[in-house]
C-alpha cells in the first residue's frame, strides 16, 4: 500500500517535471528562432 502511494507521488512529480521541461524547450526554441 505504501509503495503504491510512493509510486503515485513519483508519477505526479514526473508529470510536473515533464511539463516544465516541455515549456522550457518551447521557450528556448522560440528564442533561437527570434535570435536567428
């Protein structure tokens, strides 16, 4: 039971990280396009 809870927490954390990473990638890509 504890393991399932830990896994759920890990999953939600990973989702947040992925969203942040995607937003960062998009922003970086936009900056590169603007600079060029």
